[in-house]
C-alpha cells in the first residue's frame, strides 16, 4: 500500500510540474542545453579575451610561503577571463626539500610502520590541492584544471578529483569523455554577443606517462561534432600536461660553447630558428605522435600549451601549430618560475598575443631569460642532470611501469 501511494504521489507531482511549465509558457524543445555545466565564457565588449596559463605548483600539505603571493600576483597582473592549470597540482614524493624547511621529505606521501599510509596520503593530497584551488576560487575567475602525472600518484582517483573540482563554483572542469579513463573536455568561448563559438579550448589528460589513445579518439569525435554544426572549422587551443613529442623538433645539435647550448648526454643542443625562449633540458622526440597527427587531420588546433618540464619557457611553430612550454611554480625546486598570458581578439583569434613572464623578486616580468647566459658551472650541472635523465628514460623502456 505504501509503495502504491508513493507511486501515485510521484505521478501527481510530475503532472503538477508539467502543468506549471505549460502555464509559464516554457517549450522544452526550444530550451538551449548548455555545452558545459558552468557559465558560458565569452569575449568582452572590447572584443578581448585573456587566458592565464599556470602549471606545476606540485606542492604538499605544507605549501611554500611563496606560492600564494605567486598565484595571487599572477591573477592580478594578467586580469584573465579564464585560468587554465595544466597539471601536477600536488607533489607525490621527494627526498629533499630545498625551500620549505619542513623536514627532509617533500610530498604528500605519509609512511607508517606498514608502509605507505593511504588514508593519510589521501588527506594530505586533498589539503595540498584545496590550498591552490581556494586561491583560484577566491579570485572569482573561471578556471579549468588539467590532470598531471603526479596527480595520478597521490592516492586520488579521477573520480575523487572530479568530486573535488565540483565543490568549487568557478571551476569549469567537466569530463565530457566516456571513451577514455582520463578527464577530457572542451570549453567553448563565445563572441561578445554570446551567439557563436569563436574558439574552442580542449583540456586533455596526458595521463601518468602519455596520453591515452582513447582521449585522442574522443578529441577527434568531438572535433567532428563541432564541424558538423555548420560545416566550418572553429579554431581551437589544446592544453595538457605532458608535451607532444613534436616539441623535440625545436632542438638541433651544436657545439658545447655555442650561444644557447645545453648538454644532452655527451652532445650539446640549441633551439632552432623555429623556436625561441629559455630551456635547461633538451626534449628528445621519439618520433611523430598520434596526437599531433590527429590535430593536423582535424585542422582546428592552432596552438598547444604544456607544463611538466618546470624550468622551460619556450615556444615554436612546427608544421603550422604553435607549441608552448610554460614555466612551472614548484618552489621546492630551483627556478625559473613563471606564467603565460594569451590575449585573443574576437575579430581574429588566430592573431593572438602570447607572452611568457618570469617571477623574480616577488614580481612578474616579461621573460628575459636567455639560454646563452648559462655559466660553465650551470652547464656542468646540466650535463650530469641530462645523463641522469637518459638513465631514467632507459629504465622506463626496459622496466615499464
């Protein structure tokens, strides 16, 4: 009897709701369904739209005292319409902490008598993430989060991450893909009148080591769906943590004492004429990537922005697509630290302005670092660091995890 009464009650409630909608004149078929569960992004009345690219805070439950001023000043100076953070929000584990002086261990991992304390590690990761996310939220600026490799190593699943992001009203992170395990989504940026999409922003999950082929498939599927709307290609940006291998095409072998040279093993490299900026690590390509090939096939991605490399702040154009590495802001490591500001004009989104800034003496300045200014001591340190990196890459290939 109780079940019957409950069913009747639900039916009457539904009929009542329908009658209310009918009286109010609502037509369900005419109601626009938003593409994302968040306020639409659109160009301002001045025809401008600014994106602030930040990456790699990679901190723990004891945040570096420089971190909040860094993030706050970045937002204040850029005055963005959208913040995109490309991963490694938290640090997993490191043996030494050079900045915070909270002990010899840096990272959210907690260890007990029986090994890693998963519950405490989870709690530490949440505290570290909430510290940064709260700064974004308090700014009132819409922000989008992209997963980094370290975000996969701190006892938080992607479901945990999505639940955490959902607690922040200004966070636009919205997993649109049921094809991949990662968090992949698209943010449309509309014209000032709110009618037509002028630019799509793809936030792609590059996983713990490399992007899942299913994430690429989702991007292609979504890109095709956008084309099908009116048969045209809408320009797009891609943001993700780990760079595509095509970044390796920006380096050429040179003499060790050439301006801008950095060692990689027993060889030295510098940036080609197609790239500019500052680097400390030579990015070695393993060949053409399926992801870049998909971008070329679809014809919509005009620029891509990456983190992961921390001390790299360079840009270049390869096969018609601009590829950008942005400085990180993990203050437990040595700098440079920085941000990237992308300013778009509605009347020509392909003619965007793209500027890298470095954080020096508590201020953001236009990036003035010059690869040719490396001292002999720095080059020696980079030489041994590059040898260590080669060993790590070899181990990864021989003993994949």
